[in-house]
C-alpha cells in the first residue's frame, strides 16, 4: 500500500466531502416515508442508510470512509436500554410523586437525588459508547477504530468532573468539558494507533465568563432601569401609557434571553470545539477544526430557515447539513504510514448507541 501518505501536499484539505443534497434527497424522503409508515420502527435502518451515504462521500486523504454498522445493531441497543432503564425510571417518576403525596418528602428527594446521579452516570456512559461504536464501524483502507474500554469508569469520571466543575458556581465547567473530551479520546484508537487528547481549557475562559456574567448583568440592569428613568417601577394603570423603564425592560429581557445569550453560547461552543479538536492527534497526525462563530451562526440560521420555510419537512436534511459542515471544517496535518496501519484488535460492540439515543445525543 506504499510507505506513507502526506497530508495535503497539493494544498487540499486532508478531509473532503463530495455529496450533494440532490443525491441525498431520495434517501431522506424515503427514510421519512418509511419511518412514518412503520410508526418509527424504520428509523434505525434510516440512520444506517444516512450514515452509509455520508461516510461514502467523505474522503480522507486518498480514499473515502465506509460505514459498517447496521440498523439491527441500533435496534438491539435501543431495546437493551428500554428493558434495563425503562422500569426503574417509570418507578422513580411515579413513585416519587406517590411518596410526596403521602408526606414522605425527604425520602422522595433522596430517591430523586439517586435518579439524578443515575441519569448523569448514564449520560457519561452514553457519550463514551457512542464514540466507541462509531469508531468501530468507521472503516478506511479496510481498517477500523474502536476501544477495549467499555466506559464504566468514564461514567464515574463524568459525574465527579461535572460536580467539581459545577461546585464553585460553575466556574470550572470549561475544565470539566475539556478534561472529559481528553479522557474520552485517550481511550480510543484507530488501527494500531491510539488517539491522544491534550487540549487545554485556558483559552476558553474569556468567552465562558462573558456567557456566565450576562445573566447577572441582566438582573442588575433590570433592577437599575426604573431608577435610571422614573425613579421607581410604577404599575401601569388601565388606559395609561407604560413607563419608559417598563418598555425597555420588556424589550431587553427577551432580546437577551432569546438572542444575545444563545449567540454568546454559540461563540463559546465554537471556541470549545476548535480547542478540543486542535488538541487531538493520532500517531503523527494532528487534527484541527476551522469553523468560527460566524460559520456556526450561518449554519444555525440556515437550519432555522430551512425548517420554517418547508413547514418542518426540511428537518430531514439537517443530518446532511451538519455532517457536511463538520467535514468542510475538519483538517489534519502530518503523515500516515500505510505500511504500519494494521487492523484494530479492539472488540467491536454488538449493539448500537441505545444510551445515546435515549439521551438524544449526537448529531444523527
């Protein structure tokens, strides 16, 4: 297979996407129709068809990727979660209400705390196993990825890192997010090579603090507005004009909550993904992600317009748009030796992303 493949010698990106929405449209509409006809059962097969198309149109260096997963694996994963988690969560949901009505408030809150811990643990386990499964079913040059780690320890790490991140008024959440990203990827491999996650959270704090401080500034501003104009917030009498402070209050609060705050959150996530991916490597390959806040804003704005203008039907193209966006901004530098690229010896999971599906994780 040759000694090695350098990244982007001709100026091209290491990753490329050649799909078009016109090619994807028959798959998307067929998936939608069959999912409706089968009352949702077909969605597992629909996810597989979508991934096979997207992976086959994604080029890494000299060859497209292949998706090896099946709809049956996704269905099995879903059924396992349904059987294992369904009854306990139904009991916790209705049992807690019954306990409160019977006056056992302390016991109800104790059970609620346990339920929250279980959900948090399962969320961490889901994110780990989702990555493990997708790598194990992603093939390139006949080689796949994966991990022998099943994620049980990561679930506990997910709990304590989020607890530490949230304990000092959520000020350490960037550290928690980056450290969990590194831990997750450090357990993964592709072929004989292990991934290395070495991202650092220091560069995230500027944007995080802006996002963090905005609600406090909003509260301070809401308190100060009446004194800046009328001296006090007067109640609006029937037939009278509302005060300037009251008008500003009802303009600024919705604008901040539904526009400014989401935009700052988007700016933070944009920076987070760049920092996280830029700290990721595989053997001699170093990855990077180039999408900036304005690129994310255009993506989200396009998603909203597509869904609204098509009365919701355009949602079937969101998976295509998000994958194309990710690949268009993903790149790698370095050189990969095909002569050293041997098959992965990690165990391939026999079921899909049931937990991730239950917690609505992942782009598709």
